[in-house]
């Protein structure tokens, strides 16, 4: 009897939903199949609203449904942003935000620290690159989307966040950190000797392009004839800054392409007349997004050799879509391709010369160069010195030639 009653209730919900559905279908010009799928949604919502053991808010059900739709994509870079999360993410675009000073990667449902900013709360607490974030404020990261993990860690300056950290060879440890205003200088450089330069890009922010141009000019004035471009542990960031830098280094032609699902294509180009310097790029498994895009452009156009490890493989484009309830969607809408048409997403940039490290360097912001402890840097320097001493700039088919 109970089953018949429940079945009857559900049928009533379905009929009630059909009336609403008919109007919605008329407005959206939906076909029969899509209308049926939408009907399933309305029927479930009506049944839950009318018969769940406790009263529920429709807005909460809709939020959950939208979040479920986005999660079903299986894309760690797409996320539904409820009003509080949406407000936090918009605040971050100003370039200064309340956080703990760590960059994170998201793979296989896990969250790992890629880099720690010097003098940040994370740095002071002793967090290291390679640490795994297991929980945020007591909530296991497996229970929330990757994007939400990042947003929950950030927040109002002066407030605290609790992280459960896993580190290989140690017991899981809880850290309580106070958020600070994080402002980062993203580019630094120095002369290795009288001819060789070294430039480090820690991430790509709105000011990175100008910082790079200034650093490049200073080193060129100091007599630089070629440089190592270190983008290890660089998680990426603002793509427009990446393109701005590429136009200083990539010869005239294509830098990168952005292709949407419908085939619509946007091409970024350079009009640089001539390449000035031989470049050796340093990458590791935590180099991602804009760092990979710049590396791919320099590698494909034969301006630079890549030394180190295969990069992370994040080559997709996200856009922030505001909705009607002070909420929003961060959604992947396109993929990046290198000048030769290579997709970075899920593939990464393979090094021309593979050199691995036994341990991950903790801080890649500092300019304390130690070739004995850093075989990747030592290899890059040797390759670069050979090219500079030979007076060569470009290479063809894997071999350098005079320009």
C-alpha cells in the first residue's frame, strides 16, 4: 500500500511539473527528448519539496542541482560558485587578496602545494612544496570541489583557516594560519656571470609583463647575451601577461591559439622582427597553464630549449559567468594550442633535455643559485654558455645556428 501511495504522489508531482515544464519548453524551444529530461528534474524537485521529512528551501535545491551539473563534468577547473564563494573570487581579481601564500595543484581528487611564497603565513608556518592538503576547516578535500578548496583557504585578512597537512614520512599535522594581504613580485633576475642572465617568473599576475620587461632591460644593460628562464613551480595565472612576455621573445608569427568547442578560433601573434637571445627554459611537474603556454611557444618556434621535467598539463581556458542570485559559474570554455597545434591540456610540455631532481626545491622565488644542488640549473647553464660562446641565437631541427 505504501509503495502505491508513494507512486501516486510521484505521479501527481510529475503531472504538476508537466504544467510548469510545458511553459518552460515553450520559452526555451526544447524538443521532446530534452523536455523529458527537464521533466525528470522538475518532478524530483517537487517530490522533495512536498515530501522530504523536513521543509527545504527551493533555492538550496537549485544551488545543489547546479553544483551537481558542474561536478558531473569531471573538470577540476569548472566550479559552481555560491554567493559567498563568488564574492570571494571576484575580490581576488584585484591582485591583492587575503590568503596564506601557497599555490596548489589539483589532480586525481587530491590537493598538493606547488609553491610557497616567502614571508607568507604558509612560509612562516613551515609549509613546503609537495605537502598535501587533506582537509580545510575540518572538511576533507574529497567532499568539496577543487576550486572550492582554494576559495575556502582564502578569505578576509586577519581571519584564520585550519589545514590538515600530509607530508611524506611524517604524521598528518594540523596548521592554523592567519590570512594576510598577499602581494607578490612575480619576476626577478640576476647575472650569473658577465654574459649569462637568469630570470625567474614565479607566476603570472596582471603586472608580470611589465616586471619582465623591466628585468630584461636591466640585464641587457648589464651585458647579458643569453638567459635561463626559470618557470619551475610556476602555476600560471593571467594569460594576457604571458602573451605580453611572449611578444618580447617569440619571432613574428603565432604565439598561441584558443579554440572553442564550436571551432571558433582566436590567435595570439607576435610581430617581433628578430630574436635577441638564446634561451634555456627550466620546467618541472608543477609548471602549469601560462608557464606551459609560454614554454610551448618558445619551444615550437625554436627560440628556446626546455630542460627539466614534463610539465603539469593545464591548457584550458576558464571564464567567470555571473548568474542571477549573486552566484556564478567558473567554466572551462576552450583549450590552448601551441604554434605547432599541440594541445597542452592533459599533455604538458615535454623537455628537450630531461633532468630530474631527487627532491623538489622548496622555494623557487629566491635567487640563491646553487648548481651543485640543482642539476637542472647546472645543465641549463652549460647549454646556454655553449651557445653564447659560439655566438649563436637560433636553432633548427634541434641544432643551433648563427642568426
